[in-house]
């Protein structure tokens, strides 16, 4: 536990996960009633509707099973071609936390693959610092109940959207770029029974290695994941993606404290180290590894450039 606390202090002092957090912008308010509204840019008119309307929209989600006093604005896009058996993709924002821009980036791929896109916005106002977002609020001043983890909010949001839309799919797709990729791979790690079918973590700046010789939160020593569940984590479909040009060691948003540098000097190098560690752990355990690693040529630290290749891997499941 001492090693955990020391590592955690290092992370907080450095701004953690490769992206510096701004200070809290307010105190949590009371619960907010969920209501879906169309955005002015959506071009949708008419009376208020239940469910998710065709086009761009947004609603405020209150996670009554978790942090009910910390509302989440969810930016949505539903193509006209989507039906209740169609896919649902949840996209995690980067360090800026804003949901509208990632939603708009994914609109053409939602149209192409007839999938709903949901982008939950864990704002700095209600989810301040990296502890609440990429680190998932697993640990505050003490270990948090699992239902309060922000990773669990994704599971709760999926149930809410299924109920609102009548969707019949039993699983969701999951994608995150940069800090969103950090959130995604940690959700994959600490929620091995989560209902995603395929997950993409693209251009993440820092990883929790699937390794019990490395202290949490950069490894699994003293973490909430029992060693008996690591094989399940390695068996799930996680796709790690790197832009071939995401190789700047002097990026000011990239964590550079010693424990982070031990993973590599660039995002590109850290992704390779993460995948190599998973390969080694699977070999040691004698279990199959169902993860993939893909390099996107000619793309740097660019969410728009990574979205198309990510969409092809997510929606075109074999």
C-alpha cells in the first residue's frame, strides 16, 4: 500500500495520465432530471420526443446507481438508418472533456455504419482532476465502492439508453483517444465483466500495465483487480492504436515523471510497451491474448485522423 500511495502522489503532482488537469470549477449540484433535447445544429424540429432522436442531440444523465450528485451531459448522434438492433458506440473524450467535438468527429462513421454515437462529458466541474476521469474514481481518500467508479457510469448509461430507445443489442462498442484512451483501457482492466464487445484505446499517454510487479495505478500491485481475473481481462477484445507520428517526447501534455518515462519516452513507445507487457503476461499465464495492436500510418496525436481506422475495426467485427 505504501508503494501505491507513493506512486499516486507522483501522479497527482505531475498532473497524472499525460494531460494536466485544471482546477475544479465548482461544487457538485443536486440530481438533474434526464431529458433529451435536440441541438440547434441538428435541423430537427417538432415536439419533444422520448428516446434519442434522429440527428444530433444531447441530454443530461444522472447516474442514480453511482454518483447521483454529479450529472453527465451526453452528446449523441443517431443516423436515420439506425434501428433498435443496431450498434451503440460510446466515445470517451480527451483531456478537454468536451463531448460535442468528438461527437461531431464521429458523425460520418455513425452514418456509414448505422450506429448511435454517445459521448459522455465528465466535466471538470463535477469530475475534477484525473482522479475522477481517467483514473475512474477507484480511489479517493479511500477505496471507493465499485458502483461509484466512473467506469461504472458507462455501464449505467448503456442501460439507460437501451431503456429509452428500445435497443436490443446486448453489448456496446467503446472508443477513446488520448485521455479517453486512458479511460478506456482502465475500464477494460478493472471491469472485466463490462458489456463492451470491442474497445479501442488510441494514442493514450500513460498505461496501467497488466503486471502485478508494478504498483497501482501504473500496474496492478495493490489494485482492486484480483490476480485470478487477469486472464479474463486478456481475453476481452481490446484494440490498442498508435498514430505513427505520435512520437514527440517533448509534448507538454505528456507525463514525464520517472514512473511514466519507464513506460517509454513517447505515446507511441508506451503503447508498444503496454502491448508487449500484455503478451508477456498471457504467455506466463498460458492463456490466449485477444488484444490487438495497430499503427495508423501518417497520423500523429490527432483524434480525427484516428477515428476512421478505429471505426473500421470497431464496426467491422469478424
